[in-house]
C-alpha cells in the first residue's frame, strides 16, 4: 500500500509477520500519524516477512512489527505497534512545536 505526493518525501517501511492484530494495529497507527503529521508526503511499504523472510536482512530486522524510516536520512527504526504517538514522533524526528511543549509537562 503506497501513497506519495511531490515535495519532501518520507519513505517508510513497516515490517510485519502476517495479518496479526499487532501488525494491523501498527499499520493503522502509522497511517494515522502520517496523515496527521506528513500531509500526504510519504510512502509506506508494508513488508510481510512470512511471505519474504529474506527481506529482513537488508534492514537488519530483529523484531516485528518494526518501522524503518529510509528517507529522509539518517535511517531510523522503531519497534512495536506504534501506539505511543509521542514516541513515534520523536523516533522519526517529527516533533511538532505544539506537541513538544505539552509533552514536557506531562
């Protein structure tokens, strides 16, 4: 599943193992975060390691689900179902100014 728009492009890969509840949740959380913070300027590539296990070696995937930010560089990885939005934003270097200030006091 891919979505892309011209301009600054974010290339994201989500590694999963089949259609497990955790994998489905990770994709749903990622899609929501991208729609809210990347304004459609992203590509999500979902890689199912049950179908293509050899693809895990390329990004050194040790746990699933794992999100890999390929672009913009540097490459970043986040492991888990991506339900902690603040952690995902920090991990992807997507810290909106309004979230930064409120997160400090939390």
